[in-house]
């Protein structure tokens, strides 16, 4: 079997209702991209193959890229990874959220506080 075939086979077995499954899908999308760099619509094709919405594959790829495997705290819900994926302090916030057992309201409060503090400091003084 080719590496691409193996990656697709694994992707088809994933439980995409779980955080672990979605993160792994993102990892597999990245691996497929390395195997097939010339395929511009890779996430669309992967979505068709898996019979899921293309936003599922695209989001999984972006989130997994923002949180490489070594930076993924266990037990963090998928929604937290999605919310934090573009945040400059995403790894620290994810670690704190997992360690302290934050719910989504707490995460949103911490983000609001982070942005409020940044606004007071000004854009020339990032966190």
C-alpha cells in the first residue's frame, strides 16, 4: 500500500465526534498534504472521501496545525481548541484550561480579560 492509501484508510476509521478523532484528522490532512503537495483542493477531496462537510476537514487541519501533538493537553474539549486556534497565547491558555478544569464561560472570560489587558497596553506591547 502507498502512504496515501494508508493515511486515507486511517482517516476513514476515525471517530470524528471526538476531539481526539478530529485532531488526528487534522494530522492526517497535514500528512496527506506533504504526500500530495500538488493537490490544491485536498481538504475538499478528503471531505468527499469521508462523507463529511468540507469545513470539518479544513477546521481539523487548521486546529491540528495550531496545536501540534506535543502541545495538546488531554481532556480539553474540541470547542476550546477551535476557540484558541488563532490566539497568540493559545498553548498557555489551553494548558491552564485543562489543568484548572475551565468551562467554556471561564475560557471566554479569560480571553476577554487577555484582550482587555492587551488593549490597555496597546498593540506595541503584545502579551
